[in-house]
């Protein structure tokens, strides 16, 4: 369908999991891809090769997206390799799940920085490019627990709720420049992140999901494609749940 023909997308945490699925979906629809992950390792090389099979320009970069200096550096590298940036997907995220009683200040800061501060730092680094070209799309990866909260995830839920406030504020601030900002709130999606969960927690999730199955990274990537393409040209400041009904 070539929904993203000629566009360039920057995707954080794009080497694997949901980020990789989004990158694959975008490349298949004609987009050039710059993905950023913590390391440029064999997983990144594999992702880069998988993406290149679609025939667009695709490259992986290493940076900690919570570090503003590292982000400034990597964005300037990306701009040497790509003509512009049309789409930004703030997808990188981590968990440090613990009950509040055991959660340390370091657990808190780490999760808030990687999940929330990174979106601020990345969006700030790229917004002037989008403003100048008078178009852009930002997709932020929140979570159902950013809306509902979750025991054992105070830091993670706070970071994902913060992303929703950030998404809506950016939508209001940059809408007049034809820049759209939306969030996705996935539920239980099968990736390396959820593989770490104990069996009992997974069973509990399954009981509460009306569609009675875990989501796939592709389920999330389909919505990320909709939000990045002109099919959603009148959609901004929204949070789209992709959770098999877990939130109802
Ligand atoms: P994942 O752990 O499979 O992939 C996350 C990627 O982000 C990894 O490649 C990792 O190296 C990268 N990353 C982590 N910290 C980084 C940093 N500081 N700088 C650059 N890259 C960094 O996780 P998954 O499941 O693909 O999650 C992607 C996003 O979706 C995350 O924001 C997560 O919170 C969110 N999400 C995931 C859900 C799930 O069930 N898997 C549910 C709801 C939201």
C-alpha cells in the first residue's frame, strides 16, 4: 500500500520487540528507518538486515535515549544519513517492578528517565526539524497501566501516565504546526519484557483479557502504522488502547 512512501521514521528501542515490529511495518510501507537502541550489537545488525529487505534505507544507532547529550549526538548522526525526520516513535522502555516498600530511589529514577524523560529529550531534539518542514508525527508508547495503575509498578505506571500528559501537551503545543502527537497503550504483549513475568501473573492477565490471548508486537505495530500514516490525519492527543479489552 506504500502508506509511508518517502517518509523517514526514527524509532527508539527499535532493535527488538515492539520497536522492531513497528520498524518492519513502516519499512514495508515504504519508510526509511533510523532505529536507536542501547547498543549496536548482533541483534541490531540482524534487525538492520531484516529491514533492508524491504528496499528502503535502514540503519541502527547506539545511544541511551535518556541522556540528552547522547541524543543530540545521535540525532546529528541520523541527519547526516537521512534527508529529514517525519515520524518519531518514542518506544524504548524498561521495567524495575517492585512493591513500593522495596522500590529504591534508583529504581524510580531509572524507569522515569528511560520511559518518560527520553520522550522529552527525543522530542525536543527533533521538534525543530518537524516545525521547519511544517509536518510531523509523534507516537509515544504508553501502557494500560499508565491509565489503570498496577501494584508493583508504581515507577512504571507513573512513567507511562506521564507519557500520556506529555502526548496531550505536545498535541496542543504543536498542532498548529501540523505536528500530531498520540500515544498507544498496549496491554499484555508477548515480548522479552513480559517473558520475565511469573506464570501466576500471566494467568491472572489471561483471566482479565476478554479476547483471551496475549497481544503480539504486530498488533501494536498495526496501530503505530495507522497513527504514523495520513489515515489518522485528524487524530491527535489521543491514547489508543491495544489490549484485547483488558482496560474495560
Ligand atoms: P523490549 O524489552 O523487548 O524492548 C525494549 C527495547 O528498548 C530494547 O531493545 C532495549 O534495548 C531498548 N532500550 C531500553 N532502554 C533503552 C535506552 N535507555 N536507550 C535506548 N534503548 C533502550 O520491550 P517491549 O516489550 O518491546 O516494549 C516496548 C515498549 O512498549 C516499552 O516502552 C514498553 O514499556 C511498552 N509496553 C510493552 C508492553 C508489553 O506487554 N510488552 C505492554 C505495554 C507497554
